């Protein structure tokens, strides 16, 4: 359980103090402040760490000596702090972008919810979050174009793009390393480590195959309803044309826990208005009707009525967010080789890295 989050600031005169917390009722005593400061001081650099204090586990991220902020999550003792690492890093970046005038304060409930739900997200949801992160998305796009890049080149490029905005490149890269999107290697005669793209994330709407198969055998549904559903799906995909705006919308829906709950239920079977499951979901979800409206307007679901006037919810278009092996990079490496824009030893190393990753990918790792 997440008890609360707090933003701390080191002050030379007063020491470590609480800048803001949510909920405001959480207590952060001197022992917590002392342990957080001492442990980060021992590490001597920006980064994440976990601490056990009495009956609490604490996940903490420190921005470094340039700004001296700490974002901590107070967790119950059975929670694993490392499960919160990526979301604390991302949330810190959001807070730091709104640090002037303490504009971040109004968004503390949103940050709390994001931190709270992150450990319960599925793999596809966490992959979607990667693409919704502007810096991570830019890094992936840049490496799709170049294949490889030194860490120093990437740092200079991002600083040029984002100016004085706060970002911890090491933490961002470590997040992409854990997601098996990047590989970092130290090569001979290179003054900076080299980053290689070894994975990509596919995002698309796809036909809801499992739902279509299940619906076909449902004796409780009128044949006309089944036909209308099949026609509805067929018509949608005949006219569907992927675009960046649609990709962004479906990524945001799949990372919304309420939208995702509806989508996952409809992946296997429709939801009938008079069913017990419908009543259960309706009772559990405070904004149920708003969620349905959002999914319907985005053409993710369709609502069909039978002769009795009962509404049935169907999945019109499923959403696929999948980690994929970037086979296209082999052709990219070939082109770069003939262009002569990268050293031959780097390209040979890249092929070896991709080969190793491909074998692991095929083994499901």
C-alpha cells in the first residue's frame, strides 16, 4: 500500500525539510528525513534508492546537488520499493518542470494516483507509458534513425532540445535498459559509452479476434446482433488509417486504469446491460458512464441494442502495445555501412549485440 508521497528539499540552514506532501495528513518524522538524507549522501549522486524504516519501506529519488530535491514514496512494509523506481523518476521530472511558483502542488493528487497504480500495471501498460514519455520517445526515435549514439552525443542533443529543463539522463537510460529497449556498451577508443537500440514497441489497433470468436458461439445473443457486430468491426478496419494523434489517444486509454479494465473485459466477451458483471463493474467504477463515452467516441467500443432494447457493449477495435525485435535495423546497419557514416568496428559490434538479443527474444527473455 502507498501511504503517501512527499517532496523534500535540502536547505543549508535548516537541513532537509518537507516542501509538499499528499495526502497532507501523512506524517514524516525526523527519523525518515535523517535516513533519506544520510543514505543519498552516502551514494553521493542523483538516483534512486530504497530504505526500510520501522514499519515502512521508503522509495526515494534524489535529483542531485544542482537542485537538491527528493521525491519519496512511503510504502507499507510488504511493498517492494524497486517496483516504484521508474514512476518516481518520471514523476520527479514532471514536478521539476513545474517547480517555479510551486505550480506542481495542484497536481499532487494526480502524481499520487500515478505512483499508486504503477506497480499494478501490466507489461503492455508500462510499455505504453514509455512511448507517452516525451524524452524516452525522442531517444527511441533518434536511435531508430541512427541505430547507435554515444551517451555524450545524446546528452548534448537532449540539452539542445529541452534547454534548461530538468532531466536525469542516467536514470532515463537505465529505465530503457531495464525495458530492453537499449543496450549500453563501452567500446575501445571511445571516450563515452555507446547506446544501441535493441528493441522497439509496436502500437496499433487490431481486430478483436478473441471477442469475435466468442460472440459467434453465443446462443444468448440474437443472430442480427452478432451480424451487426461483425459488420461493425469490418467497416471500422476497412476505413482505419493509423496516425500519430490516434496512437497518442489509444496509448492514453490503455494507461488509464478504468478504460483498461473495460477493454480487458471486452477482449473475451461482450458486456450485457442486465448482466451481473455489468452491475458489478458499474458499482466499482465511479465514472463508469464517462469511461464508456470516452471509449465509444474513440471507436474502441460499440454499443448495440437487441429487440428488447437491452444494450450490449462490444470491443470494436482492440489495442496492441507489444515489445518487438527491431529487424529493420539490419537493413539500417547495411545502409550506414555503405554510407561510411559509422566506424566499421561499431557496426560489427552492433550486429553481434542484435544477434544476442534476437536469441534471447526468441526464448521469451
